[in-house]
C-alpha cells in the first residue's frame, strides 16, 4: 500500500506503452498511494496511450496478496475512473491478486500477533 503503479502493455505483455506511478506525481512519499496521486498518474497515462493510438484497455488490479494484504490500495478505483473519464474504453476489470495455497507461514509466531 505504499504506491500505485499503472503499467500499460499490449495484450501479450511484450511491449510497454506507458508506465507511471502515483509517487512521482506528489511531493511527499506518504501520499504515493493516495487516490489523488493515482488519478493524476492515470490522466498522464491516458494522454500518452491516446497519442499512441490505444482506445481500449483490459484492466488487471493487483494487491500485495500472498500472506500480505488481499485488499487493493486506495488508488485502485480512482485510477480506473480517471482512465474512463479521459476517454479510454474499459473492456474488462479483473482482480489478479495472488492467493496463497498453504505455502508460506504468516509472521507472528505460534500464538500469533499479541496486542
């Protein structure tokens, strides 16, 4: 939940059209994951990919996943909204957060995290 990164590739992930992060749009590091930073990054991404001729995108949203947080950060929804407002057609939205299959153990020891 430290930053929002927007990465636009072709359908086979072979060519990158544009990549921006929310942290590059704001002055303070703590604001990198804010909705405002994500919206600004998405606006810049939209300008870049429209100039390259891209009109529609398939959106994949990913959280940290695994043994970490499975919920997306505060910038996920606003970035998709900003792309749509900029004139990019959203073809599909998919959650690709990795899910653990009894692999690694969560930190905290045998009795868990004690308050």
